[in-house]
C-alpha cells in the first residue's frame, strides 16, 4: 500500500459517521484495532507516535508497520464494500 493510499484510507475513514467507523473497526483484529486507534487518535483523541505505539504493544516499529498495513487493507476492503 502506498503512502497516498494510506492517506486516502485514513481521510475517508475519519469522515465516516461514528457508527460506520465502529462497524469497520470491529472487523479488525484486536491488535490492528489498537494500533489504528493509537496512531489515528481514536478514542482519547491523542495521536501516538509509531515508537510509542510499538512500546505499548511490545513490538518493533517494523512489526507495527506490518500490523498497520494489514489494518489498512482490511479498512480499504470494508470501504469498498467487500
């Protein structure tokens, strides 16, 4: 997934009504959901850095990026109606 695709997915997701966002988040694994919530500032409205997120999940930043990529794929599929 390219940076432009990630930005488009994020922007589209954030503009969705809250109920639809929650439906999409429920389709993600717990880890994917947690990473998205931290990096995008969902819930407590604080955007955490990649490093902070990695510390919380006790993973490397590379592992967090892999999880983020999977989450973006699943969100993109949900936005496309798959």
